[in-house]
């Protein structure tokens, strides 16, 4: 059965102290760090690059899940692999050789994930699923580009359809995730939760992660039953 994992998204952390945010997340019991890379082209915002991933890999051993919201992930994947990413998530909407890039990521020995925007149908990844070409599918629950947005409810039915198609797959969600929306998503089949604002604005991240994990695990069991 897919494992429940909680990953703080450092886009919501203090940008002046990212290593502190990584260490706090590790101490708070997070299963990984979610690192958002934006190019100001694929999404209307800029964030961080491979240098940040490399710097964080020197201060922590926590799993680093890197989300590439960029037009040409094929051109940059190698940089992030070299920088220490453990999972590299690219978008199906990126206008490049997506299957080839996923293959290259996997061949390098790290996990490869495909991400879908809220309006993108799961039929767009039929072939990738058939070919068993991804380790994770990330369903965006906001339009990518900014933290602090509201969870889009209509993505819940997509989680359910995908879980039905792929019972053992890691299905992650990203955007507007808090204890309540994590539980809702888990009830519809998601098992990995990327959460920025809700975790970094909490006065006690470790208790927030614990509560999120318990709520999601309970709801996920209900969905599997
Ligand atoms: C959105 C990013 C998310 C974002 C989530 O484009 O991909 O990872 O950091 O932030 P919250 O949890 O605040 O919605
Ligand atoms: Zn993200």
C-alpha cells in the first residue's frame, strides 16, 4: 500500500534562511522537502534554481523532491540531478520530449515524476502509465506559480480516477494543502502531501505534520477499504 508522506514546500519558508527551514522540517518529522523551481515563463513567477538544491543537500539528508515548473525541463534536468535531487517532477504540459526526459531522470538513479495542472486530464499520461515510466504522479491542486492559493476541489475526482487506474502508484498533491484538504485528498486516493503555507505558518510544525499524517492515513485507509 502506498505510504503516507508529508513534504513541506519551502516556497513558503523564510527565503533568507532556507537551510534553517530544511533543518526545521527534518526535525519536525517531514518525509521530504518540496522545492519549487519556476522560470517566469512556464509560470508567471521566478523562484529558485539548482544552486539552492545543491546548498541544501550539503546541510541535510532529507529527501529532496524538486518540482520543475519550467518550459524546458529537458535542458535543466541534469543540473538538478547533479545538485542532489532525489525526486524530479516535470510537467506533462512542458513543450519538450517529456518521455525522454523522464527516462533520463530514471537512468540517473533518482525518482521520476510527472505533474499535471488542474485542468489537464489524466488521459494525457495514459501512455506513461502503461509504460510504467513514472514513480510518482503529482496532481496540482492550484494553478502553479504561487503559494497561498485555495485548493481546487474539482481535482478530487481526478485523484479518484487515477487511484483506480494505478492502485500502487505514489499520487501526490500540491497547492492549498492543510489538514482538512490533505484528508479530503487522501480519501480520494492521494498519499503524498506537499504543503507550504499551512506548515510554515504553523507555530508548531511538528504537531501540524503529525496531525496531517494521522488525518491523511485515516482517510486513505477509508478510501482503500
Ligand atoms: C505552487 C507550488 C506549490 C506551493 C504550495 O506553484 O508548486 O508547491 O509552494 O504552496 P501552498 O501550500 O501555500 O499552497
Ligand atoms: Zn510545487
